[in-house]
């Protein structure tokens, strides 16, 4: 039993220090490398935040060792987001005036975390051009958003599940949804402003 415990600890250490391919989304210019799985969850949630227009890796000299940080742009302002393991951890670096500390407990809150993961899982779904045009045209005439269920009949030629096709458009940055609640037929899908 003690051997299993040591092996389990070693495996966790290897997983957190494993080389990952880096995170990419329509808001990143290059891959963002992250040390832990929950940092990827943060990046997914930032991608779905309609206020944020760009995400980029923070330089190593701006963050503490074994920490993770990214710059986010919203309009004309740029903010350093410092991911902290605990709510009591100080933001890093404390000297920067535009630094926001985001604790792991906030990133992992439900249902936001699971909803963001569910939507992000559709990122590689292929969307037929006709389906893309029909879905985007339908939400373009609904400035406050169209219910997810009302968009499913727009998907006529893609091989994937119609819900996944709509979510793929969200992952591609052509549409947006709120991730604060679980997905439902009533989830509003809006056209993302350029």
C-alpha cells in the first residue's frame, strides 16, 4: 500500500511537469504553455469571456517560480491575470497595478468549469460551410441571441451532432454563449462582434 502511495505521488508530479503542446484559441496569437490542468481551464474560460479580445503568455520574469500568468486585452486595457492556488496567495507580482489574482477555487467553480469544458470539447468538429452560414444568419437576426435548440435545424449537411456544430462555431469565435449555467435548449447563442 505504501508503494502505491509513492507511485501515485510520483505520477501526479510527472503529470504536472509534463510537457504539454500549449493552448491555442481564436484569442491567442501563439501557443500558451501552462503547468497544470486547471490553468488550461482558466484559458478556456478566458477564451469564452466576451469582454476579452486577446490572451498572451506573460513573460517568465513577471511571475513567480511555479506560477502561471497571462496578459488579457479587453478593448484598450491590458491586465495580467495571475493564477493562484489559494485565495490567500498574494497576486503575482504584487508591484504591478493592473494584476488580477484568480484562485484555483474560482476557476473550478461549477457549473462554469464543466460547461466551458463541454463547449471546448467541440472545438475540432468540422462545420460544413452551408451549416455555418445558416446558423450565423439565424443568430444575426436575433441581437439578444437565439436559443440553442432553435439553431439545430440549421445544421443540415455536417456529419456531427447539430449541438456540437453550433458549439464548434463558439470555439472558433464566430458565436458566443454564456458559460455560467449548464447547457440547455434555452441557452442563448449570440453572434460574436468582430
